[in-house]
C-alpha cells in the first residue's frame, strides 16, 4: 500500500506553465459538437538555447468541420502576456461555443507565438 502512495505522488507535474488569464477580445466560434477528450502529450526537454520557457499543453482546435489535435509546446512568454486556455461551453441560446487557447497581450489582443526550437 505504501508503495502505491509513493508512486502516485511521484506523478505530479513540475512543468513551468504559462501565467493564465481570461479571453478578452477573442472571437468565439460556434461548433456543432464538443471536442474529444484531451490527449496525453509526451513532453520533451526544453530547448537549451532559450530562456524563460513555459509549457503549453496540447489542445483541440476547430478546423472547418472537425476537431484537430495540436500538440503541446515550449514557448517564451513575455512579461505583459497571459495565456487564455481553451474554453468550451453552452451559451444561453443553447449554442456550443469554443474559445481556442491563445496568448493575450496587454491590449487584450491574441498574439501569434512561435514554438521554441532546439
């Protein structure tokens, strides 16, 4: 029994994650059905030539008529940015609404990020 407890506590995540916050000026997408369950990402080591990297988990993204999995990645986060994680909900009109995960700058606009390369 003690071994099982030790094994489970060793599974905790120690990855540096992004500072998070709300979606601000993002446009919601109406989707016909919810995304599938999240997938497990294999996290490789961060690139050695970059500093202050955070890990962004993989997510499902809506593309025309289906969900497409986008793998997680290492990226540099600037001090004035926050990450708005993916959000899926049903609104008061019973529509299914999706906000894709995105980095948001100080003005509330989405920022295009390039993944850190090795």
